[in-house]
C-alpha cells in the first residue's frame, strides 16, 4: 500500500489538532531545530523504538527533506501502524518561515 503524504503547510494546520509528529533525523539534527511538539526517534533506532509509534492515531513522520521519513513510513506501514510522510521535511518547514524549537528530547 502506498504511504500517504502531506505538505508542511498541511502539517502546520494539523498541529492545532494535536497530531503526533515524529522526527526521524539524528539527535544532533533534531536539536538544531525541529517542528514544535515533534518527538525524536532517529531512523537508526527505529526498530528498537517502533513501540513509540501509535497503533491507532496517525503518526506524521518528518525528516530533513522527506527521504528518511518515507523509509520509516514504509517500514511502519508494513507493521500496520498508521503513518503519513511529511513531504519537504524540516527543511521545507523552515523555508516556509514556520517556527522551530531547538534542544534535545529524550527518546
């Protein structure tokens, strides 16, 4: 099954609804700037942290541009987890002028 995608503009609109955003970039990238409220689960730790992805609510997965998040989405979709890839990633989010948060978050 093909993984759904949304734009950074659509994600910004959905943040007000309290959606679950998971950033699969590495820890240093996440700390340098991420979407407000995003949880850090680096792609390199995905298999050991797949339990952090909700089984019922949609998980919006983001990286820097969209490649790593799509790989994560394909893996998680195979496990039956509801996922949506954020096309354009954090780079697109920043380029659109949307607010970011800096600092680390525990996995």
